[in-house]
C-alpha cells in the first residue's frame, strides 16, 4: 500500500511521541507557525485544509482567523490527539495522496506535513482536485541537512553505539525530501500547479534546555530506535549525545535556526499525475 511506512511510523512510535510531547513541539515551532500564519491571507468563511495537521496546532490557529478549516493526517493517533485538543474543529484521517478530500478548498496549507508521500506528484494532483480554481497552496518544507545541523546532532553522536541505525536518504519520503527547490517546482508543475514561488524562510526555534534529553531520546530517528536499546546502551548514548548539543545551549534554552522553504502556488488550467 502507498505510504504504508509513513502510516505505520506516524501511527506508532513517532505519532505517540508527537501526541505526548505536543506542548514541547508547540513551543519549539511557535516562530515557524507564526511565520506561516503571517504569509496567509485568509478571509472570513473561507474553506481551508491543513495537510499533515498532526496534533492540530496550525489547524486551530487558522480557525482563529475565521476560516472553516479541516485538519487531515494519515495518522489516527495524531488525529485522535488533535480532536482531544480541538473538539469543535473538523479532523479527518486521510492519506492526501490517495483519498478523496472533503473540498473544494479555497486554501491548502501545511507546516512541514507534505514531504512524506511515496508519489508527491500524485499527492499534489489530488490536492489540486480538492481545490477551487482560484485556490492558493502555501506550505513550509525543510531545506537541506547542511542548513539544519541541529536536526542531525543526535543521530551522528549516537552512530557509534547504533551501527544498525539506517542512514537518511535525502531523496526518500521524509524531512529533507523537498530540500531541492527545483525538485519542488517540478513536482508542483507536474501535478497541476502554477505561479510557483519558493522563498527561503529562516526562523529561530527555542525550547527549554531541561527538555533536551527528552527531545533526542524520544523524537526523530534516534527516538525511533532508542526505545529498543537496553538500559546500559541507552545511558551511554545519552552521555555521548547530550554534550554534542553544547553549541545550541543558550542559558536555560536550546536555540536553533529552522531553515525552510515557504512555497506558494495556484492551480493551473489542468491537473496531471
């Protein structure tokens, strides 16, 4: 089944971690959320879909702007968490690559939720079909790992202890799949989008330093494998990884730059893919 690996990941270990640590993520990504909201021009009553909505933070913020918003995510775990947080909003478990979406939508938005499709052309063509003819697509996706060193600290420091941890494939579905802006532009053009504008967005992220160990032991690639490690191995990894973050410690906070793309597009006259 398409996107099955991602469905499993975000339903099980990663999905549960996001739900459990939602407040940490909200604090860490608060500046990113504000950046995306500032780029939106939402009119009261417009229909909006938040793709890869996770636990609903952006969905709720867009609803506060007066939109009728639907949050969609492939993970039942995360959608359940979103519904608990925002019981008055509409959330659906849906694979945006495959499933019919309850459009038409005037705007399609996403905060780091569109880099996980097996077939991104098919996914954005499906989103195009769910859009009105005058709709706007606007999303944030990560730039490359070289510009986001914070995201690689834990797995690099832990690598000697976990030789079986799979390396990242930057071209595979995942965090850095859209690092190449030219690739993003081709995907959108091939799936029925036009007037494509891709601009860098650099946003400072912060979270409490006393949350650092919880961050790297439960989230990201290391978090997905560390829960299977025995106690002594886990302790050795924590001792090795924690000082690797020293460059990002500023007093009682962890601070790092989120290097992203802000992508905007409109429907073209045809859909493909």
